C-alpha cells in the first residue's frame, strides 16, 4: 500500500512538473515560430505555431543590418571578460573568507552580502556619476568593470560554501609540503570547486549578456553598444508596427551563446545549486 501511494505520488509529481515545463517552453517555441514568419502572418487568428510559409528573411535582415555583428561581438567580449574577471576575483575572496582568519571577517562578509539586497536600478545614478568621474562613460571597459563589481557578492557567497566543504586536512598537507596560499588556492581549491565555478559562470555570463539598463545608461556611441540595445532598436524601427519577426529572429540569435554556455557547464550546474549555495 505504501509503495502504491509512493508510485502515485511520483506520477502526480511528474505530471505537474511536465505541465509546468510545457507552460514555460511554449513562449520560447512561439518566439522561435514567429521568427520564421512574414510580418503579415505574425498576428493571424488562430495563431500559427508552425509557420506557413516559413521564411528566413528575418534572420537575413537582422544579420545584414548595420552594426548587428558589431553589437554581438561587443556583448561577447564584455560578457566573456567580465565573467572571467568576476570568477577570478570572487573565488579569491571566497577562498580568503573560507580558509583564513582575520579581524571583522564575518562583518565584512555580511557587508558584502548587503549588495544583494539593493535593487540594481537604484544604483544607476551613482554608477553613472562614478563612470563619468573615472572617464569610463561610453566604453566597453566601463561596462566590464561595473558588471564584475555587480556580480562579486553573489559569486563570493556561492563559492565560499564550496571552499569550506573541502577538508582542511588537504590544505594542511599541502602546507606541510611547502605550498603557499596561492598554490593551495590554484591547485587544490579551484579544481575541487568545479560545480560552484560552473554555476557562477552560468549566472554571471547570463547576467552580463542580457543586461540592458546599465548598457543603455553608460554607452552612447554605436561602436560601444551591446546586443540588447540592438534588439531594442529593431523593435523601434517599425514605428507604430513593431516587426516582431525581426525582433524575435535577433532574440533567437542572442539566445545561442547562452544555450552553449549552459550546455558546456550544465554537468555541474544542478550539483552546484544543491550543494554550494546551501552550504554558503
């Protein structure tokens, strides 16, 4: 009887999760479908989930439009460099919080976490003034530095838990063999914290790749704009009639790097969410 109830519970759980998954996937599939439609078939009633006739004109127009490739490369450069720098700095900070004893350690860690409680939109004006004073306005370097600063708190929180889960005896053994703090961090802690690093990589890359508000505020010239700005410009080209096929085609192109990053690191993603975040 107990096994039958457990089986029924599992079946109900699978059905509910399947329904929720379908509800979440439908908007993405509709966006994919619309990206292959001509403008006149976008708002047909009933809606067409399979484009008829299908066309790749929206993708061709998006790629051939001026500066789209530049915007894509700008986003790629900013997201990759910001993610790499953020992981390097936050992992060193997390290792210090996990392995070393120093005055006000817990107070400093909690002050760092306060950054997670402040809505990003409230920091726009201070960030603009700071960027202006540091001559970082309208530059990719400015975007990279602000994206790194914005991701440090969450990444440090995630990675500290992983480093604390590594047995201290391993650190002590390497220390006896003459390894300094950098070698213990680089050759011991980082390889054992792959799930945490993968999780932080996905979160940071996604946040940098999709970020719109800071990019719109801090950049002005077409040479330094990023992909979310380009998609917003596509939406505004139709004046009263937005070319949704073109907008969705550009959005589908923008999704590709995110999917690639997730597929590369998804092996460790679930493990990272269920262990390091809880321990942190």
